[in-house]
């Protein structure tokens, strides 16, 4: 009945910054009559939205662009300027709070907010990438005690008492010896 397609792409730029681009398209499998746009055939875009976050190496937002190509209501097309309030915010602890402060409620768009939240995890995947095979050591060097990786205890695989942490980050392993 309804399809939401979301796609992200991450780019490392020559100037040392990163672009995280997100796209969202909603469609219906049946024709609808909307109150403002009228008849919409099956497969027509209900929503078609995009964003680009430009980040530095510390995951600080240096620029942001959002666009709405298709949406059911005129006010949906007016929210782009509000997202500029996120310039200077850092992805990490407090990211969702920063999004809600900048574009929560009537200041922004629920769908673009959802893309912003997912863009953070894409940034971590892109910027915290594994080395290419040719450059990779057999095992990563354990982090120094003061350098606890941010992702430990963030999910089941990175449980500080689990096997993955024991093997890859033994200095931060909290399980049985």
C-alpha cells in the first residue's frame, strides 16, 4: 500500500570535509485524491526529499542543505532555512536534542528530521571506515586506556564484556578473563 525508499551516500571530499547525502521518496500503490494536489496516480511521489550534511573530521556540521521536491502541503516547502541552525552542531551525544531544538515541532519537517537522525549513523559508517585491504593490519591496534571507542556498549556486537571487544579492544574488555 505504501513504500518509503531511503538511500544514503557518503563522499570524502578533496578539501578534507565529508558530504552525507540522504534521499527519501514515499509512494502509494493506488491512486489518491489529496486535498491540495488533487488526483495523484498510483506511484506518484507523495514525498520526495533530500538533504546534504557537510561535516568536518570531528563530525561538526559545516553546512547543510535540504530540499523538498514533492510534498502534499505548501508549508512543507518552507522549512529549509530552519535547518541551517544545525551548522556548528556535532554528531554524537546530543545530536537528536540538537535536531529537535533546531527543527522540532512546527519549525521543521518530521520526514527531514528522520533523515537527519539516520544521516548520523551513515556518517559513522563512512568516516570511521575500516582500512582498505592493502593497508589493513591483521588486527587493529588496541586503543589506549584513555581512548575508549565511542561505540563500545552501543549495541550487542560491541558489548564491552563480549567476544568482539575482547578480541579487538582487549584494554576495554569487561568480561571474564
